[in-house]
C-alpha cells in the first residue's frame, strides 16, 4: 500500500524553526516543504481559488513525484451548498488543471449545517471530469445513510475518514479503491498533537480496509506549533513498521523541538 503522508497547507508562520530554517524566506517555503514531503493538501483554495497560472507555477516548482490534493472552493460547498454545481466545478477543475500530472484528489468538505441530500451530492459528483478522484467530508450526522454510501460507491468517490480528538467522526466506509484521511485535532500534549497509539490505531484501520496495492492519502490539519509536521513524521514511521509504504517525510532529528 502506498500511503501519501502530508499536511493541510504549508504556509504557517510558526513552522519557521520547526520545518523551515529561520533564514529561508517565505517565498521559498514550497521548495523547502517539497524537499521533505511528497504531498500536500492545498486548503487555502477553499477560501480563495487560485488562478490556473498559480497552480501551474506551483507544479513547476515541485519534484516530479510530488502530488497536490486540492480542497474545493467554499463557493461550491458553502455558498452554493452543492446546488447548480456545473459552473463552480468547471471553474475549480479548469484552474486546478494547471497542476497537470501533479494533481491528486479533490476534497469536498461540506458545511456542518448542510443536511443529507443524496441527489444533490450525486448531481455534484457527476460534474467532475471522468477519472477525477473526489473525496467527500460531510459534517452533519444525517449523511450516514445507505443511499449516500451508494452514491459515493457508484461515482467512485471516497468518503473522507476524519478524526477529531482522536476519534473518527464518520463511519469508516470504504466506497472506492483508494482512501482519504484527515487528522484535525489530537488529544495528546502539547495541543493539538496526536499520540502514537492513536496513530497506530488509524494505521490498523487503513491496513485492514484497503488491499496492499491501494493508494491512501493522509493529511494532518492540526497545524498550530508544527504539530501537523511532527505527527506526520510519527505516522509515517509507524506505517513503515507496519509494512506499509509511506511517502517521504522529514527526518525526526531534523525537526526543532521534536
């Protein structure tokens, strides 16, 4: 199993001195990040969709083995609330196409106030180009129905496995042949770190759900204080011990205050 391990974003000021050397300017942080990780989730696309030219420039600055996941614009998920999805999906994908072969999955994080509507979700997923990997992260409990599971399965979309406070907040459905996991906030100290036992439990869930030839993407969104970076390293090292194949992460000894 290939386990793509990264973080949700790379531009955090408090990562200076943790992941980034103090003397490296912010404009070079992407290069610093991609020398240490092989994937990232672009979560600032949720707040403001970058231009195609920006996506293209990012793709030109990363190694050939690097993969970007893209969090869909909130215009699609939170303003339109998945209604009339054709134009927002087209705009999202035409911009993200600037990543070329570096484009990985697209994440649809639904607003917590959006209640279950399988037809709405199906119509939205139908707008994505064939072959696009789409992960869906609902945040209202009404979504956990057989009808929703069937929509995801029939469209080849992954249910995002999300963790908050070291617990899954969604049913652990496997709806396609690849997976997507997001770690939002752990319970270990210092906040919002994850404990090793929790991460090992998640690895067991992943390893027993997907076959050995699957690809699973895992992103840490607990960015304060560099927690995401440190937890990603711990997660990848534990994955190696479990016989999985994680993508590259920084050496633990290279992180300040490890």
